[in-house]
């Protein structure tokens, strides 16, 4: 999994050393953008693990869509589990109906 620290570390350090404290706001926004992008990449990776069928991804053209849209459609199709989990008598979790 990637993180914003991995993606931003080198670029942010260069900016921080060359600009002093004057560009702190810009660096915070840049870091926030990296965190959002990193979260989207990780969400897409998780979706690909949950729905590994490449034909489904091609047919639905999910590769070009936002992870939120893909997750919603996959859930409507029944490809992703939905519902709360409850603890069973022996301590394991099971799907609530």
C-alpha cells in the first residue's frame, strides 16, 4: 500500500528546504492532495482484490471510474458483502441477516 508520506517525502523536503517557512500552506495542500490520491489508489487496489474478475472490470468499464462509483455498483450487483456483522456464540463474527 502506498502512503502520502512515501509519495510526498522527497518533493516536500525539497520544497521545505528551498522555501523556508513561507510556503507551509502550499505544502499542507500538496500533502492533502497526495493523501487523497493515495487513498484512491489503495481503494482501487482493494476493489480489485475483492472483484478480481477482469472481464467484469472490462464490461463495466470500471478502470476509468472513481473507486466510490465502482464500489457502489459492485455492491448493487452483489459482488461485495453488505450488512453489519455480529458476534456468534463461539466468538467468531458472522454475517447478520
